[in-house]
């Protein structure tokens, strides 16, 4: 093997050598030696061409790093950044399970290899309602957005993915008799938890977040929520609110105040109860004892809202304010079946403009005269 001198003047990062009657290139990439056959015979013309055209171009490519394989950017790499971005979200602890499931599915893929069909197929494989699937989609979309900002991909394939229309989940509140039966069978702190839930419409986490100092002057101040061991502000800005203390709720509230051994209204071993799942087993057992079909604890809230609607004593806006909705739209959407015919039950003797009946009578007389 004979090494040959190369172009004079500029420093080259490659040289030519011969092996037998053929010409080869010799260069280093990242400290690793590379020998490459050119397929050319060892002739003065071929050596000149390599020195003047190939080696300068090769040197430039080595300097620019064109031969260095780019680091594979996996979905899991950007997923870590996504978690950091969202770890302070109020809903983070409720959705982190969803996020981890998404990473299990896509974590090993390079983000550039993920296409729209893969995302849609994954979402379609989930046996979940659309509202939950959107949490999965938002995670995928969020991770790919970070990759887009890093210029590893040139578009986010998860944008504008929609779901087939599905039948709305039916709201199944408890009847008046069922509420009475449930409360008669429950006891102690659990009975008070249910009583407050049924007679205020508060979310379970909001009930657990109550402190004794939040009860005063015939009202309840809702300032925090407890879930998965974390104390946060309630779900939305409209959820921070004061609500009237209905007479039916008072016995449960005052009895629980006596039982409390901490700042919190509901506690266990002198510490706040970390999650509503604390009551889950008792709830399931209680419904079985009552012979009532199982429904989630959240149905206590549905029951309160439908009872308020059926009472015909409150405006929808008032109910929305009590249960912490920023607008009555949520109630109109979710409880439409309970308010569909309420407009037919209004007092039709109501005088809309306050006009005297004489206006109509005078108008009729003027036409006949």
C-alpha cells in the first residue's frame, strides 16, 4: 500500500492511497478511521481528479459534520419536556396516567416517523369516550409541538384530528327515595360526606377541601380541592365561590365539624383525606346494600343539579353559580332532558310589558267605530 501526497496549500482532511492497481480514500470521522474504495484505476488523471474535486468536497462535508449521524429524537425525549411544562397544571395529577399511557405507545418512535394514521389508529383503539380520548390526543399534540419548536419535524400530524360523533352519556341522578335510602343506611363521617354532596352539589374534591373556617354565616366558601394527595384551587376560576347553606345540608355540616380533629372538615388520623377513593369501597358496598344500581360518587352532584332544575324555584344562571359553572351553558348541554319542557310550565298570566288590558280593548273599539 502506498500513500500519496494530496493537494498543496489548503489543509485536507483526507488523502489517497493505492492498493494493488486501485485508488482508495483515507479519512477520519469523529476520531474513527474510514477507508473507502473509489473503484478507480491508479492513473495520473484519476489521482488529479480526486485531489481537485473529490477530496476538497469531502473535506468540506467532514468539517460541516454531514457524515455525523444526527441523534435520534424519540417521542420519549420530548415527552419528558412535556411533563415538565405541565406538572403545575391543576389537572396534572388526574391526567398523568393518560400521559404515561401515551408514552408507552409512542415513546420508542422517532418523532419524525410518527404519522397521522398512527395517531388515529391509536385513538380508535382506546375503549374510551371522546372526552377522555381528547386528553390522549392533547398529550400527543403537545409532545409533537415541542418537537416542532425544536425543528425536528416540520408539521404536527396530530392537529385537526376529530372524533366520530357519539351518543352523549346519559345523566342518571338518584331519585328522591334513593337519596333518602342511601342517607339512612350510611353512618358517621361517610354519611356527612354524602349529605353535604347531595345537598350542595359540590364536587367530591371540593367537599374534601373544606376547612372548618370555610363555614360561616349561613354560607360555604369553596376555595380549594383535594385529589390524589394534592391540595389545589378548584377546577375553574368560577369554581372559587360562596354558596348558600341549605337547611338540609346543615345537620351534616355541623355534625362533621364536631367530628373533625384538624383544620379540615373531613380528616383521617388528624390529616386531610387525600382522595375521594378513600370512600370508594364503602360507596360500592352501600349501593349494594340499598339494592341500587351502581353509579359514580359524582352522581351526587348530578342529583343536586337535576333536583334544583325540577324544583322550578331557581334560574339556570343561579344554579350554574352555585355548582361552579362559569356560564349556564354546561347545564343547558348536560341536563337538557330535564329542562326541555320547563318553558311550558311558566305562569301565562304574567304581564310581559306591564300594560293595562285597556290598551287592547281601546284598540279593538277604534277599529269598529
